């Protein structure tokens, strides 16, 4: 009688234990229905050689560029940014001149156009003046063919 599991004193703890297990199963079911956030994969990259891609190198002359050792095509700029030297792995150096490009608006373009027109007009005026001087010079040097150069004496010939 005392060892009977169906006795009212023993039934309540069993019911509580079953209810707790059912609640735990419900929680597990809810967790399975929710997407589980996956941890992000961590990747470590180790660079054994330095890269020159984000570095601007300056040099005062081509001699400095020749002394430097490079592992890829490397540009070297002069301090005033007028010359760039590009050195490759073989040690070959190419030189370039740099010119600043200044964007022009409509007013700048109009000014340039007018300056060109003024320059052309000055050339035309200069050419016209030299042609006029040439014409004047040739007129003074030429002698009229209608007038003879021989002087005739007024005395009667015998």
C-alpha cells in the first residue's frame, strides 16, 4: 500500500514533473522554429609582402628612383607634381610630364575665343601693313617708261 505509485500522495509530483517536461519540449519546439543566427565566419589574411598601392612616393630626381627597390610597378612623383617616374620590378623607369587640367566654363571659353580672334586680326593688320610698304617701295623705285631720261639741249644744232 505504501509502495503503490498510484496513490494520491505520489501522483502530484509525477504530474508536476510531466508538466515541466512538456513545457521544456514546447520551448525546444519554439527554438527550432525560429531561425538560428549563424555565427559569421572569421577569415584572417596575412600579407607577407608590403603593397604600394595606397602610398604616394616622392623623389627629387631620377637618381633617387633608381636607388629604390620595388616589388611592383611603383609611381614616384616630384615634389611639385610636374614629373612622375614609374619603376617596374625589372628596374626599368618610365618618365612622364604632368600638366594640371583646369576646367573651363563658358566665360573662359569665350575669352579664349576672343583672344584668338584678336591675334588673327593683328596678324592680318601686320600683313596688310607690310603689303602697303612693299607697294610704296616698288612705286618709288620704278621709273615711268613714258618719260625719257635723256636731256635735250635747248641750243640749235648746226
